[in-house]
C-alpha cells in the first residue's frame, strides 16, 4: 500500500468479500449484524489502519440536497430527456440539480467533476464523453467514497451502478429488420471504438448478420468521430466502393441524417437503392424525407431510474453494491427501409 494512502471502506469490503454497507454498519456498531461478522470487520479495519473519512462523513451528515449531473451535450434530445427524468425525480424527493456538459471533452468532463464536488453535491450522475478512454478520474471519485452512478455512456471498469438501454438488442433489431427487407450488404457506421455503446451496438449488428450466414469478415464497419465532417466522409467512402452497400445502419440518428443528405446529393434513392436506419428516435427522424427507421430508447425513464437509485443509496434504502439496470428498446420501422426492391 502506498505511503500516506487512506484506506477506504470499499477496500475493507473487498478484502472480506462483503458489501460496503455491511462494513459501514459494523464500524458504527450496528446491532443488526452478527457479532462474528462485526468482529471480523473491525479487526480487518484495525489491521489495515483504517481511519474514517471525516470529510465524506460530514458531507453525508450535512446534506446539500443537490445532485450533480454531467452529460456529453445539452442540445441532444436524448440527453435532455435524461435530464428531465433526473430533475423530475430529484424535485419530488426534495433535491435540486446542478447540470454540466462535457461537450464531448475528456478534459471538460474532469473539470465538471471537480466543480461539482467542490460545490458539495451529495452525489453525481455521469454520462461519459466520447473522448473518455481513461477512467482514473472516476476511480478517484470511487476511492474518495463520493457516491455516483453512470448512465447511457458508461464503463464497466469502475464498480458502481449503471443504467443503460439494451444497445446490443436494439442494434440487432435494426440489422435483422434490414435483412428481412432483403439487404445483405449492410454497412454499420459506429462511433469511437472505446465507447461502451459502440461495442454493444456493433455486437448486435454482427449477431444479426451471423444468423443470416454473414461472417464478421464480410461485415462493413466504419468508425466515425460522430461529427458532421466525419459522417459525410464515411458516406462518400461507402458510395465509392465497387461492391456498394445496399443498406446503411448509423449508430445514432444524427449520423443517419448526415448520411441521408449525402445520398440525396448523389441522387441515390432511399430505400430503393440504399436503405437507411438510425438509433435513438430523435424528433428529426420522423420529419425527414423519407422518414427514418430507428430504435426508440426510454431516455426519460433512464433518468428517473438513475436518480432514484442514487437517492436510494444516499438514504441507505439500498446498498451501494453495483447494480446494472438495462432498459428495453423498440424498433420503429419507417419509410427509409421499407419496400426495398431487390
């Protein structure tokens, strides 16, 4: 152990394979615990030279009644839905919300966390930026015993609760639908490969292809930075290929809309020549022409669940053992993929 390192209850819990809440109750001499369990924990705490985190304790005792929220972008319909769910839930339970956006920047994400912690929020709800590939800032939060939950853009490397949609199944639904429509040369435009949702949605895409006898080697995966320039460059690249795709599945709706504009510029008929689908069900997806096939994900409900679970942890209604909430998705088939002429 590093010199000067302050041992946390999480480390004691890990050593003894018990929950952090069990360690907390033992150190508070709770009568709820079996005496042998309590003794074992207290002895381990002494042997590890555990000292209570007075700052964390004082913050728990003197609640600010404020939650901090960090999202990649405020202008996104999906993230604004998350925020609405968080705010409505927090207000009903007597809390206010401080909202920050990372603007898809790893550096800004770290800065946001520092600002919110300095503001003494009671806990954090975090959706990671697309630049985030290192998680030391989250590990630091965890080590300092500052409560937080991740939602939508998450990592599995930090043992905290997370709320996501079933990204893999949603992508499977879209790809399977395209295959049912007769498409066999389906291009998938993914986001940065380190993103959790990129990995999951790619997995669903490949799973559907495999069911139709199309191997991963035959798949067509393109990596976008998820900005307009990158999206358009990939669209041009797909169109220039000799054995051109007959369908394009974009990881999120804004990418699909950028691709649609390129297809129209080139006089490509949608869906007759190339079918097109997205993921998210942004408001624009139903008003573009042709209307965009997509996947609906419950953003508001995601925010509600994340906020409720964090508040339940703060109120010790539930333990702080990591829990994964996975919400279902719904395929919305529209004109951009229907009635393909084979």
